């Protein structure tokens, strides 16, 4: 049986762990709300930007037409994988890793090569082990550390467009976790390039200034950056929601362990008191009889 | 005409306008009612929105952006000065 001192120490340790998990749950809640607010605020902006691009896709040169219509023969896929920089967020990173492993397997079966850009370093090391001989993996360092994630997103978008234009890759997709509710999260694959656009029914004459291609050269990386930014916010929302749930579970577990330990502590204390009393009474009896 | 100026995360203007003057890459451009449809890249400068019955225009400083005008509706997607 554990001594009173040992039990007291255990209770103290569990108490401090409980404080920590409870604080982490609160912090995750604040970060979750911030990311949700940012995602909602940028949604209208992204939508209007996409509408303008849809109007622009008439009469394009070949390279820009590929940006909208895609390439016929897709040999090299680019996956932008959104994981987290920190752990303690349940199975968030594990789910991403599993889905990417499945996708890479599918691409290999179809004779395609994969180029992976990891956003968040938790997925980088495990994914390095699953890529093939002709695949390539890189880590987008410090993406989440930047004061404005939109800046990191625009840098990443410009890099991805350069890869596309130099024929290193033929398609760009994002793998991220979407949060449907506090308990339901799913890993999704979202195609970012070729750009998905609404059919343009406006047949009126439109003036493009300076020219369609110059505007597209400027707008396409920007639009991709905004899409990456929104995906990153979606991923942060899921990560924080996952962290909140797991920290809530950890706090509850700590509570139940604490209550068990307290009962054990009280029983041990009671046992010790009873034992001491018995010893005193039997001692007193022995003296009285003697 | 309707004008809407959007920056990332915030709506800078949304409402009725009689005239909007924008810093297009090839020089300043004035958008009035029934202007021909246009998509124009914007450079660093000021978008000035003239509202009906208002004495002074609203000035919005931008870093760059794009303007889309069709069916008497102008939308400006801009990056604001940090």
C-alpha cells in the first residue's frame, strides 16, 4: 500500500497537470475563435477575387490557359500538406499523415510523382519516410511563426506558381483538416490549381487594363495565396478545436484520477488513525490489567 | 452606381456612389454611371469615392489592387497600406 506521503505527491502532480491542461484548453479556445473570425472575414474577399478571375479567363495565352483549364497529361502532383507545429492535439497530425500516405500510394499506382510541401513541421519527419525515389519533400519553415499568415501564404503561392510555370509540377492541391463541429473533423483534398471558376455568362465588351495576361500574372499568385491563407485558417481552426477536445478529455481524466486518489488518501489516513487508536487502546488495556 | 471596396478581412466601403476615381496602372481613371465593363489593375495611391449628397469624397489609401466594373457595380479588391 502506498504511503500517505506518496499519495500526497501523486495528488500534487495530477493537480498541476490538471491546471496545465485546463489552461491549454482555454488558450486553444481563444485561438480557435480568432482563426474562425479571420476565416469568416476573408471569405467574401476570396469570393469576389474568384469572380474577377472568372471574368478574366476569356482569350488567354497558352500558359495562362493552363492555369484555368489544367494540363492534359498530369505527371507531377504538388501536395501542400497542412499539419501543426505543436503536438498535444489528439489525432490531428496522425489523420493528415494517414491521408497523405494513402494519396501518395494512389499517385504511385497511377505512375505519378509527388512533390510535397509541408506546412507545420509535425508531418514532415513521418512523411519523409513514405516518399518514393522520384518524389520530393520540403518543409515550409516558419509558416505559422510569421506575424501575418497571409504574408507566408503569398510567398508559398509565388513559389508554387514558379514550380508550375517551370513544368516541375502539373497540379497543385492542398491536404488539410476541415472542422465540421467540435467532434467531427475530416481530412480533405482541395484542388488549388488549375483554378476553379464560375462559367462567365457576361457577353458584354470588357476593357482590360493594362492587358488580360498582365492582370492574370499579377492576380493568379495572389488568388492562390489567398486560397492557401484560407486553407491555413481552416487547418488552424481544426487544430485548435482538436486541441480543445483533447485537453478537455485530459482535464476530465485528471479529475477522475484525482477523485480516486483522494478517496485512497482518505482511506489510508483513516486506516492509519484507526491503527494508532487500536495501539493506544490496547496499550492502555495492558497497563490497566497489569 | 454601387461601389464596394474590400481589403483582406474588412470591408472598407459598401454603398451608393456617383463617381469613383481610382489609381489605375496607366494613370488615374474615373468611373461614372454606365461606364463600359472593365477590369483594371490598380497601383499604389488613393481610391476616392464620391457619394451622393456628400461634400467630400471618401479617400482610401491602397498599396495595389484590382477593380472590376460591370452593370453599374464597381468592386475593388485591394491591399491596404500596412
